[in-house]
C-alpha cells in the first residue's frame, strides 16, 4: 500500500511544480511548451504530474495565479507610516521588472491570450477576468485606506485611478517587450506616471 501523503506536502509539491513550469514558460513561451517539458524540468513522473494538473492550459492558469498572488502582495500597505511613499516605491520598482521583461511571463501570456483554445472558449477561463478584478480591487483598497486615514484626497474615483494605474503599467510592459527599454524610456515614463498619479490622488504629504 502506498504511503499517505499529507496535504501540506502536496501543497508544497504543487508550488514546486508551478515554479518549474513558470521557468519553462518564460524560456519557451506558451505555444512551444509541452507537459513533457515541464515534467522534465521538475523531474517528476507523468502519473504524478497529472495528479496535479489536467492539461497545459490548467498548468498555465495555476502559474498565473501563483504569479498574480505575489503581485497583489505588493499592494498590501503597511499600517505604519504614510501610504503615498509605499505606493511611490512600488511604481519606481516596476522599472527593474519592466526592463527585464524578457525574463517574465509576458511572452507566454501574449501567446496564451491569442491561442485558439482561449480565444474561442473564454467562458472556460473565468480566472482571466477575475485576476484583473482582483488586482484592481487590491489597488483600490490601498487608495481607499489612504482616504480613510485622511492622507489622500482623490480627484477621481479610486476605482478609476486603480484601473488607470494598472492599464499604464500593463501597456508599458507590452511596449517595452516589443520595442526594448532603451526606446520606451521606462524610467522617464514611470516618472510621468508618478506625476499624474500624485495629481489624481492628491496626497497630504504633497500639499
């Protein structure tokens, strides 16, 4: 009889498989990645791997969830000190991430969103719309927290500002992937974003 495996072990093993899959997707993109590629990277048998994932789409969605959760954590502001410097720091840190865009999942994401399976069956992938909603709400929550503390005096709705921030970052990422950071001048564009964001949020510290 096979030994029992704890839920904690299975959770940790799944995380390791997701991290292995992420590395393969970054290296090969979505279209050229196979289940076998990921199994080889993770050093796991087919039977064991399929006990965690149904197909390549399932693997990619789990990788997105894992990656998105780490992004959302960036918007969990500290209860100590003003929020604006924390938000400003996050925006400034995006420079390093965007300039290293070829080492991210962006290419694989683009291929996945253009794949016929996703394009023709969007209802089968509810997480894609959910991830946008979750990230927007995480940013909005930070902005609302600033309002409640009397630190922010937003000139537009916090939801609209959250969507603006997310769309700006996503657009800059895509442009940089296509054109290169030397052409998109990431640092300069993020400076413009911070300038406009400060005007929209109207933080007390900037008055």
